[in-house]
């Protein structure tokens, strides 16, 4: 299972942080689960989240860039791309992954990567954080973005106290 060995985020304290959740509109059932997981993770950590919907996964990097530039402390990008019979899958996955990485590096705002790249719908449902899912990739993406948002200030100020975040 791909989720084995994941860090724990039980003690994540992100009170006062503002998080933009940018989410694709394709594959509604899967997206509903991912959004619910990301929103719940933000709430558990004490962060405030705002949801923005975009047409598809390809549009996530631009939405993330605008959210990062608007002053959000972190951005969580959620989407689903299911492999089909054309190269569309590879193009969209590559563009979204490269674009989100570039946004993070260009803005220094943490981007939680919650894009499911699956061979079929069953794999996506199994990772969507739904009642019968084995994993909750929406929550994991939010936790990663929040943990990095808490860690970056300590990197910028060497000697500052390490935040409570992911524990190994």
C-alpha cells in the first residue's frame, strides 16, 4: 500500500494559518472525498481553509499561483487524472506536477500535492478518503502543506524553535 510509512500529523498545530484549497471539478465523487479530507485536516490543525473550484487538473497550477500571490500561507491542490487510451493522461499529469512545483519554488508558499494519477476509477476511489477508502490523499496533502508552512519560518530564522508538525 502506498500510504504505509506515512508520517504522523496528530500534533499538527496551525492556528491562524490560511489555506487555499484549489480543486478540480472532474470526477465529482472522488473530488468530494479529497476536499472533505483536506478541509477536515485544516480544521483539526486549527487552520482556516477556503475552497476554490477550477475546471480541471490542468488549471490547478495557475489557481495555486494566484492563491499563493494573494497571501495564503499554504495551498492544497486537489485533482484526479485517470489513465485513458490517449496520451492525454501523461500531458495533464506532467503539466500539473511541473506547474505546481514551479509555483512552490517561485512563490515560496507550500503547495500540498493532492493530485491522484490513477489507472482506473477504483484506484482513485481507494485514495479519496471516502468511508470505504484505504487512504485519504486530500488530508495528506493538507497536512504536508501545513507542516511545511510551519517549518519554513524556522528555516528562515535559524535557531528558532522547531514547530510541532510531522513526527517520524
